[in-house]
C-alpha cells in the first residue's frame, strides 16, 4: 500500500473525529472521541517512526533482520 495514502487516510480520520468531537454534548462522548483521536495519533506516530527507520536503508543497504 502507498505510504502517502496511509498517512493521508489516518490524518483525515483524525481531522474528521476532531470535527465530530466538537459537536459532542456529554463528557462520555467527548471521552470516547478523545480516546479515538489518541489511538489514531499513536498509529500515525508508529507509522511515521517506521517510515523514518526505513528511510535510513534506502541507499541499497540491506535491512538488518
């Protein structure tokens, strides 16, 4: 899968969830959406970390597994 599509998709989900969270009325709803945003941000962070690690090996070096 294309890395740009993945990052764009996760970013769009974060943005959409934040917009929905603005309209939440109860603390329970806000908590649910904030946990969703946190999980999406964590996922994006893991993906970005992985991508930065992979960028180190783009020069044709073998990946040490």
